[in-house]
C-alpha cells in the first residue's frame, strides 16, 4: 500500500465495551507512527508516537501496538466511555519527518 | 490548550483574493507544520519550516507559500483563491522528532 489507511471508517459502541481500530501503512521508509485523538470542534491531540517494531504504548485505558515489518498498528480502548467519542487519526512519519495521515476512525460511544 | 495559536479563527473571502494565515508555535518549538483539511479528506501536509528554513514540502500548490520569521511565527499565504481552497488550515509545532502540537485551526471559506 502507498497510503496510510484506517479501518473501520466509523464505529458505534456501548459504554463499557472495549474496541480497537487498525492503521495500515507502507513498511518502507518508516520512521515513526503517530496516533492522534481529534474531538469535534477541537484540534488533534497526540496520543502516542511509536518508532520500534513491537512497540506497545499505554495511556490510561488506551493502548497501541506497532508492527513495522507488516505495516500495521492497532489502537485499543478498554471500557469505552462517552468522552472517548472522537476521531482517531494515525499518521506515518517517513524519513523526512512529514506526517502522512489516514482519514481516521470516527468512534461514537453511547451511554 | 496546546500552546499553538492561530489567527484568524474564521476567514471568509472571495475567489481570486489573497489571504494570510498566521501561526505562533509553542514556546521553544523550532518546527512549524501547515496542514489542510478539506471536506471528506484527511489532513494533508502542506509544508514544514524549521528555525526559519523550509525543511519539507508536501502537496502545496504553487499559489500557496509560507515562511517562518526570526521570532519563529509562521505565515501561510494563499493567493488567487478558488472555491476548492475552502478548508480548515492547521498549524502544528514541535521540537524535532517528537509529537506535533496542533493549533485550533483557521477555517477558510471562499465564496
């Protein structure tokens, strides 16, 4: 693949459900993988930056894994809450430190 | 609040006109990035400056230009505006090789 792709495009879950999304990217010219959280009417906020194959990062109920050899990253949210509702963006940083963004996964958590 | 400021927040102008968007990075950040978010498109990287010098270029049109000043603020100049230039324009800053901090964005509407 040439572009950064995210799936699913949107997701609706009940409060308390755990969920995960996928980010796929070209494995060549890989430098880093960024995850951002973007709430409506706000600006994207960085969650994680991962650089090494096998990296796992965690922030509260949110965690992410990275596989640079096969070109994918997973973002997990454990016990989703309504305040987790946002668009989750991943972006690949290639060897020139510009970010190539996916189109995001829009998560809606219903109480 | 990311510490990155952008002005104006909203801009409405006519086709053929020229506008300037302004960005002040976080204190201490030398790198400034500009992104465009059009309807149904992901965040598209336009251009990056580092300490006053252009460092990386993305899909930036020839009608668009940018610069970073000695005080590290940056301006994005958009000229001969077309309807399709209507978008949300984000600026982000960072210390090199780190997560990017996004400003609140400028929403440009070209009528």
